[in-house]
C-alpha cells in the first residue's frame, strides 16, 4: 500500500518491483551437493540391550571421523530394545550416511536409525 501511495504521489508506476528487488541484478547462487553439507546430527538407534552395542556403533562413527558430543541410553524391561541417542559434533553428510548404512546392518539394531540434522545448534 505504501508503494502504491508513493508511486501515485510521484506520478510513476512500478518503481519498486513486487519482489522488492530487480531480477536482472540478482546473481546465481551455487547449490552445494547434499553429501558436502556439514551439520551436527541427532541419531536414535533402537538396539538390543547387550554388551558391545555402544562400542560397535561408536567404532563405526569413529572410523568415519564422526565425533560424538553426547550419548543417552535409558534401560527398559529385559528382552526389549532400548533407544540409544547420540548427538554428534559437526560432521559431513556423506560420512554420516555411510555410517548409518553400516549401523543399520548390525544384528543388534532392530529398526532403521532416526537421523535429524541440527542446524544452528552449537
């Protein structure tokens, strides 16, 4: 509405484009491949509550240069699976996806690992 009023007072039309910028002055933005993105990650693995699970999963992450920020595991009743939550430091998407493929193939992992990217969290 303000632009319309200004145009009317100035006796002109279309001084400010609807987009609030001129299309011809914009520069192309390069889009990075998803595999190259760096982020922190939240991983939730549903695993059997048995010795060696944390060692196996942390070993897979470590082999790919993925550093663990924190780990949380709460127990459940005997014979049930338990959620193993891992927060990582900044890591490359390609390495995380590769690690998830190997983690999900482990016999102690009962369902696909949940992954959330944590943008803007440091």
